[in-house]
C-alpha cells in the first residue's frame, strides 16, 4: 500500500441513489455523553438523518450494525446539519436541521440496553420554525456576545438573513446588491457575519448593524419573517477576490491568530479580522472542500483541502506538507475524535460514501488482554447459558410477525353495511342512465389495543362500483381507543359489477417500528344495483339449480324485494338492474328446483350467487347442516365463448387504434418539420398546402384518440361482463362436479388471474396458459402429455380458437372424473366413477368433439345425468315439465 494514500479506518455507503452536499456532514458529541468522543451526523437530500459512532475492532473492518446509532427519515430534504447550544435553559448540545422551508432543533438521547448492541437512540423535537422564504444555508454562534447559548442565522435564496434567538424569531434583514447566495459564516471575535456576494467580494456585516437597522414599516414588525424589505445595510469591510467562493471558515486557536479562511475556485485565501490578506495560495487543481484545524507548530494553521482529483492535501499555511489519495471526491471534510483516536479525517462524497481515515502508517492499537487465572466453573456457565437462552427466546418471539387470532390482534377493523339504502343518495358523477342511483352507507370502525402510529385506511370496491372517499389518514391511536368513519358506496359505471364485495385495509406501525396490516371484507346489498320489477316469461338464457330441500318462499329469503301483501311473488320474482336489463327468479312448486333466466348471460351471475348465499344462510339459521346445491344442466360454453370473442375483438381494435395513432403522429411531426423549415427560410416560399395537410392530420389524430378512448371504455365493460360470466361458469362447474373449497380456489385462480385487463398482459393468454398447465399435469391422460413443455412467454394470440378448445377439453376432462390438484402426486390421470351412478365418457369420442353444436355446449352422455336424477317412471320431457314452476 502506498504511503501517500488515506488509510481506511472505517467506511460505509449511505442509502441508495441519495445525494449529499457540503452542509450534510457534521461531527460533535451530539448526545452529550461527556466521553469526549464525537458522533458523525449525516443528512441527505432524500430526507434521511443518520448518526454514527464508529468503533471498528481493527482498521478497515466492515461496518457493524451497532455503529449506526440512529436513522430517521424526515419528510423534507436536509440542506444542513449543525450542533450547538440551541435550547434555552440548558447548555447541552442540540442538533439543528435545516430544510427548505423549515428549521428544526432536536435533542438526541440514548438509553442503555441489556446488551452491547441494544442501546436505543432517539431524537425529540424541541422546537421548529416555519420559514416564509426558501433557505440556502445557515450559521450559528453567540451573536451579540451572549454567554452559554448559540443563535442561528439562516440565509434565504433571495438574500435575506433571518436570525433566530433559539425558540423565537428575532428579525430579518436583506443584503444589499444581492443576486445569488454564497457561503456564510460567523466570526465571534468581531461579532460579524462574513459572506461572498455575487460580485465576487468577501463582505462583512456587524451583528449590531443588522440588529439596529429598522424595516421600512415598523408597524408590521409583529408579523414573523415579513416579506417587506428593510433599509440598505452598511458593510463593515469588503475584499475583492475575483472569483466565486466555495466555503468560508473562521478559526481562532490559542497559539494562532484569528483568521478568516476563504476557499475559492482556484485560490486559497487567509484574511485578518479586518479583511486584509494574511496570505494566499494559488491552487493547480479544482478544490471541492476544506477544513482548517490546529497545527502543532505555534503561529501556523493546518488546512485540509479536498479536490476533484480524489486527493486530500495538507497545508501548513501555504506549504504543502502531505498529499493522500481518497477513494472518492469529497464534498465535505471534518476532523473528529473517535474511539480514543484523535484527528480522524471524516470525508463524505456526493453519492453517500462516508469514510473515516488517517494518514501515514498504521498506529499500534494492540492492548494486551488481562490474565484471568480463576478456575472455570462449568455449573455456573451452564446456568448462565440457560438464562441467556431464555432471554434470547423471549426476545425472538414471532408474535410481532405472525398473524394473531381475532381475539388477540393489536388492531381490529370492522365494517358495518347499513341494512337500508340511503334516504338521500350520495352518488357522485355516476354514468348510470337510471332515474335514481342509490347508495348505501358503510360504517368502518378501527379498534386499537396498542399504540398504532400513522394508521392509514384504504377502502376498495370493484369497478364500476365507487366510494365517496377511499383514503383516510388518522393521528396516532392510543391504546384502547377507536376511530370511526362513514362512507357511501354507489354504482358509478354504466354496467353491472362482477362482485358485490368490498375490502378495508388498515396499515400502521407499532412503536418498535414494525409495519402491520389489518383488513376485513364487507358484503354490499343487492338492492344497490337492482330493484324489484315485473317478472319476464321469455328469456334467452336459463339456469336450473337443484337443492336437496323443499323450495323456500321468496317472502322469506328475499324480504327486501318482495311485497308481503302480494302472494304471487312467493314463487316468482323479477329483478331489474340499473343498467336496464332484467332477470327473473322462479321457484318450483313441485320439485326442489330454482330457475334463473335473463336475456344476458352475465346478468345471471349475481342473482344466482345471491340465491345460493341466502339459501345457505336460511338453512344455517334452521340448524340444517346437510343442505346442498347442485347443477345438472349443461354448461353454457357457447354463450360464454361469445363474450370471450367480444372482449378479444375489442383488444384487437385497441391495437389497431394504437398503430393508426402512431402512424398519424409520425405524419404530423413530419409535416411540422417541413413547415418549420419553410418558416425559417429567409426567402419566402409557398406552403404548398402543408398547413391544410397539418390541420387535416391533427383532426385525424383527435378523432382516432376519441375512438381509442371509446373503445377502451367498451373494453372495460366487456371485461366486467366476462368476469361475471366467468364467475357463473366457475360456480356451475363447482356445483356440477361437487368440487371442494381447494378445488374451487384452483378453478378461480385459473379463470380469474387478473384484476385488470391490459394490452401487455390480457385475460385470454393468461387463462390459456393456466388451463394448458392443468391439462398437462393433474388432468393429463398420459405421461406423454406431461412431457410437453409450455411456452415461457405470454403474448396476445391471433384468435381465441385455441383458448375455446382448451376450455372445452378442460370441462370434458372434469366430466370424465378428473380432479383438480396442484400436487405432483395427482399428475397421473385416473379414471373414476362420477357420483350418482354416472358412467365415464369414452376417450376417443370425446377428443374428436372439441366444438359442440347447438346453442349450449353439452357433453356426451351428459343427458344420462339428468335422467338418472329425475323422478322415477317419468320420461325426460315429463321430468322437465315437473321441474317447471
């Protein structure tokens, strides 16, 4: 290792992609430990405040976790950090943090822990000042010769010096002839402020002159940091240095004369208190930072100067005494006393490389260990080990990580939906064309058993539903306290939603800094999107749900839709959605069946789901545990495929609109360039109808953008209808095959993988990949199918024929007895007998019939299922007639 290289004693990298500058580094005993050891305080433009206490075992060791005493993210960028006596009533050191529009003073304190790395450090805000002007930098000192305390002076970007006497604002004065802010410092020996103006002059202003200067309107003095400017200030002395200054520092050591050091862009100046030059040094490099410090030779001052060549030069007055190579370009340099090692050089780069280094050779830090001659008592060691293990086990409990039971959770969120619709609708900007759009009130209560810091509530409902307010931010919740919010949900888009469920999520942090989340779901009433209507006899789509219990009167399970005075609604009920479509629900008088019919396939879903949920709730109240719903009809795949084709067609249209927009935009820019060339030409030339062509192209771009926006809205409605129909198909398959909860979850993950549909990743290719995976694993016929590899990339298909073929094949495999499972053990398909005495379907006949004729997709031998479940002694037609209400 070269002798002329800064020896790394301790170093670390601060954050990721953070920025630092000259005022972001400070060294001092900020926690008032009294040990004489400095702490390193670093602030960043990203708002992070960090305090380090390095103590490596040997030079160059990796940073230890206990070296970082404190890391706090403040809400605003940190321009400068300083340590001084900033709080009245005490001479203890406090930390001043300068933001763009705020000055904050903190007290840093530490609490001893049970182990070496368990010390807890925290900062407490003592006071803060909100600034009316944007700050640039600050300085501090005993202004006016005060004893035992420091005052703060802040320079704003527009040249105002704002002085603060600790917790109170004193006054503000404008600097004369100000253009751009420069470095600022305070000289306690002359009680004056020294800065470098835009005229490249070092200027000194007496504190007394600043204090006695009065503003133009003295009557407005009560207003803090008023925007009116004061009288022109008289400068104490001026020195023209002919260049802009990077930094100013005033030093006064016992053995040296008080001096003002100014670091310029190419020169280094040392001035007397009256502004006369003591000496100057011309630099042959571009400096970046400097710090004067005490010299061992009487009458001289040493100075560390860092430059952009990653060098650190040591000067004794004007003589270069040493030069050392650094691993980075320093923007700030300090000298500190760390771990009984005096004179440690602390440097900080603009990217966050913080390093503590020393010059010359390695110092001898070896200390002979004490000789412990006592005999080892193994019994005491065992007892101590057990005690330590008990402490470790108690400290590493997973109760703060794993979710607790409902009774023992720290924070519980509950949502209560009003049983009645709002008397006055709260719907805002609804696109529904109905006469009245109802809304329902949801009351959300947050109960906290512990201190919850910064709780944030988010309420989510699926579009086209909307809420009046979806974000709530609360103050910190105390133990055994609660907060309640009330909001309304309504139908905003002009189509029926695919789900009537909402979700509440509360995110908060514990006092120990652990982030936690609590959530709950709520179910919205069906009356929110539809209302009672006259039943319709004719419909394009019909479904029949079988049950194992006698039919229940609609007066019992749909009391909010049925008028008790009308007996004819006990078995027939009509629903009209706000979007205009109708759905009819019929209960059989002679059999245990319910029929749902509508002109639109997607409208059957919500009514069918509501029927099954209300039936289950009814029989649960009756304490009937064996209630079950089944489906023995044909899965409406053909109608389902029409919805898929409609959605896919709109996706293709979106791609075409995007291509056309790109072409017209290129054409528009080309015409603009031609016109610009003509306009710049000194010799006037005819435009040759370029202006007309530009206007026509602009109109085409606007028309294409409007068409693309309309297509996007239609695609959203088509995707919502597709999700409703998909929910219906999943429900019918689960009732038909009597799938378990886990199998239904696999089915939902396969057919509903996306919450939103985008051009980059669409529903068709995602579902096709999922179904293909199941067909090659748990639903495969042979090991040959399992060996086929799937494509690793998802891209938009050319058409939907493959997807429809795979969905049909998927249903056929389930009809043969295939079972859904994600485990590898079930990869080999086994033939099973379906419940109810159903026979399996021949393999060869099934594979050939991928496209099933007719209005609904039926499966071979599937009619036998309906026959075997119908009444004995009746034909198929007679059984169908018996099932009609």
